[in-house]
C-alpha cells in the first residue's frame, strides 16, 4: 500500500540531481559503508533524533534504508516530532540498485570502493 509519502527511486534520483532532495539514509554505519547512494546523509534509525536533522526548507527530506521498512519508521517519527513534510523511498536501496541507479559500494573480493554511475 503506497501513499503520497512513498517516492519511487527514479523520482528521488531526479530530485537529487536537481538539488531538491535531502536524502537521509537510516541504515547502520556498516551498511552505509558497504553501499550507499551518492549524497546521502547517514542518520541511523538506532540513534535517530528527528529534531537533529539539518533541514533548510529548500530541499524535501526523504528517508531511505535497505528495503523501505526502517525509512518509513524514521519518516513517521520525523513527522510526529517536527510536523514537517517529508517522504521515504519505497523499496529502499534494493529498489534503487534494481533500477541501476548510481551508488557506491565495496567490492567484497578486493575491498575496493566501486562507483556505479554518477549524477
């Protein structure tokens, strides 16, 4: 079940390119280190403080995780604490990668950082 707060990865990618989105990754540091979306801000759900989020009003806050479950929890907490509008990425980074959108990840065979595309 989706609603207006569920954004598709392609729409988020376009918003990031245009500077209209502040993407907040709520996964844990090890997950973020292993793979991440270019420009995402790390704010793990385990230590999430909604009012600590640097919002400037010019960009839409969008939460992202691995599959969309934690990001929806972060979104709900953020809206409840701040009353501000925000959204989350439906399907998380898994859906993002399935579409072949740009990300960075560690190659497990070499330990090297591999860029998969750019904005």
